[in-house]
């Protein structure tokens, strides 16, 4: 069982509504045929994940699972292109979920405007970029408008570093690119 009195914050929770979800947007970068045809390009890391995704988990079930694991709050992934499902879950569980907007710097200033609108209107506490999905290191100028807007909005930006779970080239997530 869980130790008593210890609460945690899960820094990244994702909705998985019943009915599954779309494959990840990084399919063109996947390095092997097995991953390209998989709805979960990190399925090899998590036994049973394909079945769980196919079955789905409601926001209520996700919060129940958080309770079982001793997780007090979760930072919920909010898709900039389709924020409504996450925003509804955050509205339903405002004391348990805060949002972090997943951003694609290739979308330029339109993405920056979405970020600003979501932060000003909802319980969005952070932004997130993932170099492995666009294969650009974090010191690339493509990120600069997002970085500048995060500074203006006084919110942190999160970034995955090291070897990514999906089988893609890892160089873009070399932690040394954060040194600049």
C-alpha cells in the first residue's frame, strides 16, 4: 500500500476518454515499422497500455486512479488545437487538475495567441514543448516566440529532455541545448 500522509503532484496526466485517441502527431519521425503502426508509439514501454487506451478512462476514473496512487494534483495536458476535453475535466475537478498547454512551435504566432488566450481564460499554469515531436532542439529559434510569451505571462515552460519514449532520434532532446 501507499505510505500514509504522503501526497504527490503528477507533473503530467493525460485524458484518455472512452473510445481511444488519435495516434501521436510524430508518426513521420518514428524510426521503426512497429511504432509507426501503433496508436501508442511508447506501447513497448507500458504493458497493457493499448488495451487501456482502447477501453478508455473517464475524468472521474482518472481522479480515482490518482487517489489510489496518492496523487493530490495533476498537471493535465491541454491540447492547443482541441482544449475543450481537458478544460471540461479541469472545470469538473478544479482542486485536482491544473492545465499545461502542449504547443507546436511550427504553428507560429497562432500558437502563441492560443497560449495567451488559454492562460488568461482558464486555470492554465504552464506551457509544454516536446522537441522529439518536431525534431528541433530547444535552442532553435522556432521556440523563441513561445519562450517570450511565457515570460510575459509569467508561466513556466516544460520540456522533455534525454531519450524520448517514442523511437525517434534523441538528439533534439539533448539537455545541453537548454544550457543556452
